[in-house]
C-alpha cells in the first residue's frame, strides 16, 4: 500500500492485484455497483470527467494508474511520459474515487510474460498504421486490468476514439462481462482537446495545436454546407494542418464510426479524425459529425 505521506487519508491506494481484488470483492459483497476508470496518470480534467461520470452512476469507483510499456513503440519515449503519483492521488481523492490501483510494471507483466491480445481490422488503420503494435499493447493491458479489477462498467473518453472502439469490440468478441461507457471529449475554452501530452507544447506549439480542432470543424462545416465528395474535404483538412507552422499531419480523414474505414461519401453519421505532430509532440483528435 502507498505510504501515508503520498496517499490522501480518504483514499485507499494499493499496488498489488490481490489487494485490489479484495477491495472490489468487498464492494460487490455489499451489493455495490463498481465503476472502473483506467488511466496512465498525468491526470487532467478529461480524466476527472470520467471519474465524475463513474461517481454519478456507480456506488464504488476504482481508478487505475499504470504507464503501460507495451503500448509504446521503439521510437516513443516511455520514460518521458509525465508521472506525478502524489498529485494524481490527490486529484483522485478530490474526484470522489474510492480506491486507486497503481501497480509496478512487474505486477502487471511478471517475468516470463508472453501472452498478448491481437486485434485485427480496427487496430490496423489510423493509429495502427503509424504506431505498429500500439493497440496490441492497449488491448492486452485493458483486458488484464478488467481481470484484476472486475468492475461492472469501465469509463473511457471519446478523444481516443479508435481505442474505445477497439476495447468495445474486444469485450464483445471475448465475452468480457463489463459495460463500456464512452464519455465526451473535454476541451480547453479555445477548443484544444485535453491530453497529458499537452504539457510538452511550448507557447507557439500550443497555439499551433489548435489547427487539429479547426480541421475537424472545417469538415463539419463543409458537410453541413452540402459537400458530398469527402476526398475534397479530407484534402482541405490536411492542407489546413500542414499550412500551420510546426504542424505535420499524419492523417486527416473521415471514417465510418463502427468500422473506422475511410468513407468517400457522406453518411448519416461519420467521424472526422486527425493526428499530427506539433513540434515533436504527437496529438490526436476527432469529432462525430451527423448529417
């Protein structure tokens, strides 16, 4: 268990699987509905909105804090990812979380670990093209967390649209008995989607990062004005991004909300998705567009 100097007194924080399972079992024995909020820490208002949703809908809320090494590629600096456990625990306590599970790496991936969840289809497009193996690591750790913390429902943000789509598909395919709740993206007043990676942006890059949300709103505007050729719309989205200093687009497109396949013509419902490097920081965003 975390030391008292780190863990706020109103919060239970544990590092071991057996401990969090016992805590969840006790809540279930009391007849309580258990909500789970998986995070990698570096908490911001987006995470806190998930905790609030869980608090509103469940009797007992567990948050996990684990920076998952299996979802970082060889060119992505796992060690650079922001970590501040003391602040994260304080924010969890203030958000009304009942228990935090923050395991060390060896608790999640013990020596000799060789089993992974392979996701086809949804994991091979968009982020899957630019971050090979990323969703293999995501699906594996999320399934493990669902086994470690057997909650009734788990909360994810819409900002990581492809991630939540893959997790929902995984749970359906593997008959995982947990309800997946997807909550709206939380943004700064100027439209920038909240991300733990935003701390890496300098002032000029922070301003340039607004091009991601502008590209999404451009797509929505074009569709609302009657655009039918989405090849033209995606070209304009990409041009907006790449014409912004320090921004380089990885992709800017419109996809089917279920299959994540690129679409050429407007559907009743589609998702505009973008990913770009702003300086050296890679950001993603999306917007559901209904005609």
